[in-house]
C-alpha cells in the first residue's frame, strides 16, 4: 500500500440560508441579503409609526365626540317674552300697607299781610325835609309773627322820591304795635306815603 493520498477537494462556500425548494438559484450579481437584525428593526419602526397614527386618530375622534356632547348639553337662554309679568298662583297677593295722612293743620296764615298794616301818619321833617310814615300793625293771623314793611314816598306826580323800611319783633295773634318807616333825602311838601310790600313771618 502506498502512503500517497489525493488532496481533499477545495471547500465550497455554503449559503447562510438555504434557498426554498423550486426557487431559482441566486444571481451572482444580486445585492447581498439584508441581515435579519436590520429587517426586524425596520418592521418595529413601521409598526410604531402606524400605531402612533392610529392612537392620534382615536384621540381626535374622542375629543370631537366630547365637544359635540357638551354643545348639545348647553341650554340656550329662554327667549324674551313680551307678555306682562304674572306672579305664581301659589303666592299670596301683595297687600299694600295702609297709608296714613297727617291731619291738616289749621290755617294759621289768616288774611293777607297787607291788611295788617295801616299808615297812621305821613309827614316830612320841618327842619331837614326828610319824610317818614307812622304805621300801626295788627297781627290778624293765628300764630305769632314778625313783620317787615316797605314804604315808598311819592310826590304829586306819582314819582317815587324816597323809600323806607319798618320792622317788628314777635307780635302775638290779635296784638298790635306801632312802628315808623323813615325815608332819606329832602322831599317836597305834599309827599304821600304808600305801602309797597309787607312780609309776615310766622314764628
């Protein structure tokens, strides 16, 4: 027996994944197949993106449905009615409180104040020629009063040549007082005294 052995045949590269039965053998010019790890990563990214889109769509639909339900639940304010207001029938009608009027006070004004004043004397001073009027005042009202009497002095033509005022303190009802209204400035003889105004102030 000879010690010579023929050399072993060269090793042939083995495909990582056996080709399915009936498939054509891979082309020597085809791109190498992607590693299994990269294929799984792409699949996970695709599923994650798709799932996110689905969740977002579901959230949008949920919010839209909630807004519709809220808008339906809001009640519109009642329309304004032109009918007059009427109280509920179960309430008692409003009873107005009786009004009490104060009794009228007796009329204490009496006759017009001008009727209370009388000119008893109208003259001019013989030395300086100034006029004056002596007055008698009777309180014909029903209450105490004070008086302010205005007197005008007029000449023969009716022209006012001077004026005077007489005042009193409290005059009791029915009582009388005498006062003088003094004019100023020299006037001619024959000047007349006239009552211009009488103010009677009840006290």
